């Protein structure tokens, strides 16, 4: 029984030693500057177009969510301005073969 007590103390100390640095790691991150941008998109004809653009946008680091509507020919994208720019969002859509531009 005395042998298990030192192991338990050692495990507790290891957990405490790891917890403090991990807590500080999150504190060093830059705060999120969430914004929304609307993008006009030409060339979408169906829901598959919407899904393809949506998946491509959500793979971009910094994009939190996107709503793409082929009937209205636009997308609304929520993003972290510290990680991605509206121009990068437009470029990503254009690289898929559509014609995208920032909405007025």
C-alpha cells in the first residue's frame, strides 16, 4: 500500500506540471477578429456548385462558416480577419472556375 501512494503523488505532480503550460499556450493566441463578407459569384448552376464552393471556403484557415446560394449567386462568409482576407476568399472561389467579386 505504501508503494502505490508515491506513484499517485508522482502522477498528480506530472498532471499539474503539464496543465499550467497548456493553459498558457491558449492565452498566447491572437484574439479572433470575426467579420462577415458577401461575395457575388457567377457561374453557379446547382446545389453541387454551392457545396463545392462551401467546402473549399471552409478548408481555408480562418474561415468559420459559409453560406453559398446558387439561386442568388452569392456567398456570405464569416472569417477571422487575422488569418484570411476577403481577397483570399475571392481568389479561392475563382480558382474553382467561377467568377467571384466582393459584393457592394
